[in-house]
C-alpha cells in the first residue's frame, strides 16, 4: 500500500489528503499514517510554504491572512523504489 500512495503522490501534482484518501478508497487517518511512514522511511519529504498577499506581510489593514501550504516531494530514495517496482513487473 505504501508504494501505491507513493505512486499517487507522483502522479497527482497537487492534491489534498482527502482527495488522495478518496482515490485510494481509504480513511483519511490511514492515509495520513501512510504518508508519515513514507516520510520516516525517507521516500517523501514535506516542505511548508507560506503564501501571503505580499512578501513583507507584517499585518496589513486589509486583514491579510497568510496560508501555509504543505508540499510533498518524492525523494531520490522514493524514485528508486518506484523504479524497482516498475522493473519488477
């Protein structure tokens, strides 16, 4: 199942955990656990990007709200795992 989640992350450039869970027909909590396991194993890496209306957001009068976006990247180790799976088929 871990490889299936890794494949889905590679195929879908932008997704939410709920969308990934729906595509895998799994509970969100289980998908989150699988993603955490993939991170622990070094197959994926998470980066948090702060998106704001300006680069110098110090609290503006327009009630600017910054949003944190979590981005998952497949590591070199993860790509090797996927390649091994493809050649084993």
